[in-house]
C-alpha cells in the first residue's frame, strides 16, 4: 500500500458553523452550542473560533463560558439539522472518490490515490474545500498524507480553513520534537504512563523500541511505535464506518417492569455492556439512544447528547437513567435497549477535567481499567461492576 494519497477532512466547529450557515447574522461572532441553554448547568458542546479565542473551550459549563466571554451567543443543538448537513457533506466527498470512510458526523478519510486524474493533491483539496464552503456554507480543514495517521495529524495543524501536507520524510523533523500527547490516539493517562518511563516526546517513543512499548502497553504500544515512525497501514474502508455507527445492546425483561426501580438493574447491565464494547472498539460515544418496548409492543426511541464524547460506564448509566426518567410514560415495559451513537475514535476527543473533581475522574478511570484488564485476561464474566440499589 505504498504511494497512497490520503485526505482527512474535518469540518471546523461543525455545530456552530451549521448555525452560522443557517443564520448569517451569527457569522464572525462568538457562538456556543449548549445543551439546556436556558439552564446555568448547560454544557457547551461546540464553540465558534471567535468564542474559542475568548477562552471558551468545550466542553465547559455554560456559566463558565459566559464568564470568559460575556458577549457569548448561545444556541441549543439541533441534531436532526446537523445530521442532514453531515449527509450533504459526505455526498460531496463521495462525488470525489469511491473510497470515503466517515469517522464521525463531521470528519472522514478519502483515499484519493486513483482519483486525482493528474492534478496536484493540494489543488484538488482546495477545490473540495471551496465546494463545501460554497454549497453548504461550512468551513473545513484538510490534511494530506501517505496514510491515515499523517493525514489526520496534518488536518489538526491547520484550522480553520487550512490545508496541510505531511509526508513521511517530515516525521523526524516535524513530529519527533512534539510532546507525546500530541500524537493522535494518546490520551492523558497514556501520556502519564509514558512520562513515568521518561518518554516525553514522539521522538522518545520512536527511540524506546517496539518490544518494550508492547510489554508495557500491549498491542496499542505497537501501534504507538509505528505512528511515531509515520507508519500506518490501515486502509480507507467505507464499510468499516457502517460497522461503527453505533454500539448497542437490548434485553427483554423476565417480567414486565412497572417502576424505575425494576428497570434500574437492566440499565446498569446495558450501560456496562455498551461501555465494554466502546472500549474494545477504541471509540467514544457522543450520544445515547434508549429503546423502550411496552407490554403492548409499542416501541419508542429517545436520544440524548452526552456532555462530552465518552466511554465510561458510570456516566453512560447516569445519562441513560435520566433519559429513561424523561421518556417512560408509566406503562408496563417488556424490553429495554441502550445504544451509543455518533461514535468518535479515541484520540479525536477529550474531556476537560474539573478542578475539584479531576482526582475522582482519575480514580474512576483506574477502576474501570482494572476491570477491563481482568476481563481481557479471564473472560468477560470473570468480574463485573456491582449494582447497588
């Protein structure tokens, strides 16, 4: 798979850009998209670049965002509209190549190797960028590289409305001096472990050695080593996107449930199962969808946007319970289903830790990590999180 030409295209501040495209009076102004915008406890999920320059860094509480930017304009999310615009965005991409792999609602990979038709990659990228802007009113950044990792890294460097080429021969000069957490796929905890091994930069990862990284981090250590050398053999696979659009489970109850207390253990189980599969697939969920089937066989589905892309079972369970409380009509329930939706690759999203709760977040992550390691070693039923009424 040598000499590939891969584009990574990322819509800039997608939700905010859609709102500005629909309402031109918002263009150029500090804008935040926040759930429960009418309540002070709302969470900012996306902010325009004008808002980010004022210190609004999603995900943050709305009150904190307004403190940083008193002139902040706020809109509640319109997910159906965002999905509609996302579909149009990918229609544009699929008109350029037969190999398009959506990564999330607002970004995807294109294999342009056989679709340049003699044109320079940058010229083609410029034409795609301009078409998306002209037809949809949405700005995007495009990274160009010989593989998915380098293309993704390049697009992250030039926002908004940037185009960046990152070649394999540039890796030692441009990537190696960077802190290891700048590598796509390395989160805060992995970076912390690396620093304990005196690995501070991407160059240190490359020098540390593949075998030693594998002994500490398992197969992910091998992937880490390859990325540090600019190696990534993953193909752009349109079908893989279909596999990971959502991750869900459902359970038919042994007896019809007549109270929230009856359904709580099932929600607990489903949350654990969804979280396990999210971890296994190395993705986060940006939203949850709850399925309720009543004893009459009437079935409803309700969805909620998560406060930030995540995969931990505790937050998933908390949000699922909240969704159940607001969706259940009081009738007898025979089946419950829970699905993580709008999936995002790990490394493409972060959670902003709260000054007063970051230690709790870390402890929770540690517990989940121990459970996952035991399950991987002894089987999925060897140990599970307990449920307490």
